[in-house]
C-alpha cells in the first residue's frame, strides 16, 4: 500500500516538473526577453580634460564645471592665464584639449599652424571694457578724463594680453574722437586732448592677466586708484557684492573683443572636448555667458 502511495506521488511530481518546464520555455520563446540584473562593476576612473581658458573666463567656467564633470564622468583640469601666455604654452607642447581665448587672433594662429581639430575654430562670445575703481573711490574719479589727472595711479593689462590690447585701441579712439578738435564728437573743454599719452604717464603697472588688474585695484592698498578691465568683471563684481566701483565706457569709444574656442587636433579626448566646446555654443552656454556679463 505504501509503495502505491509513493509511486503516485512521484508521478505527480514529474508531471509538475514537465508543466513548469513548458511554462518557462514558452515565456522565453514568445519574444519576452528576460530582465537580467547587471553585475555591479567598479566605477570607471573619470577622464581628464585639459582646458586652457583666458583669465576673464575663470568665473563663468567655474560655474559650470561641477555639472559638466558629473554629466560626463570627467575632471576638468583648468589652466587660466592670459591668452597670449596660453598660446605660447600650447605651441611649446603643453597638453591641451580645448583652448578658449579672449582674442580670436590666437585661435587663428593655432589654426594656421594646423593645430586645431578639423582646422577650425569658432567665435563664441564678446566682451567690452569698463573702468574699475578702488573701494571708496578716494580720488573721486567719475569719468575717463579723471584717469589723466596728476597723482592718479592706474593699472592696465599688458599690451600682449587681450584686455591690454583692447585698452590701447580704446585710448586711441578717445584721442581721435573726443580729443580731436576736427571730430564731430570732440569734447570742447579739451580734457581728452592727448589722452593716450597722458593716461599712460599715470600707469604704475602693466599686468599679465585681467584678474591681476581686478585684484590689485580691489585690494585698496593705496597702490592703485583705477584700472581698465572687462565689462564681465564689473558684472561679476555686482553678483558677488564687491566693494570696488565701476565707471562705464561709452560704446562710441569702447572696444568689443571677440572670443574664440577650438578643440586641439592632438587631443586624446576629442569626443569629450567637442562636447565641452559645443556647450558654449548652445543656448544654455550663451545664457550663462550673458549672466556673467559677456555677449556685450
């Protein structure tokens, strides 16, 4: 009797096994791909992307760095300096993936030397000039003419860097437009005659980055009363509550600088470099630049 019970039980178990096998087979063969949970793997090491940027771009690039690194599993290694210095470093062999210059002439020179990806670069923003005054403005400077008064200490960007080059252009414009008696826009009190030479007599130092001009004027140590920097520096000062003051430079004599960006031909991370490049050309990148005082 027991043997019969055991045999019946075995038959039942075998039948269930076959039925289960049929169900599993059908579920796989009916275009229903089973979900496979991937085996956890170790986190990939972030890719290093070397970005050479003009000093005036330091703050706006810093604003997007973390988000870009997170989205692309990378580390942005940012080298900030005067555009001419960066150009020299690149042509001397310093590893660089993306170059952002405050004067597109440096991008053009790299392009002419066949050092840019696809032999191309893009202009991506503009910037103009503004006067920065030491906190409290002890010399009572309210106009460009005040920069030429005796005893006023002025700091400018070196002519080799974009802000210095643009400043020189503006000084000559003031000479020819406001300081020229035959000009329709001549300032009749004569305060701008020979402006360029008179201003440069008051210059106490020429700096190799615009950041240095901003820093030395803002420190209020009595070594400088004023300087000429980028309009973006004035906007950033307002955003951060800087105690430095600013005097605008009218468009008729101001100089608008054009910024260029390119991916380097020898970049080891060309795809990622192109992503970084394209961010600044996108609406998101352009909006960020405008918020920081660029596109002026």
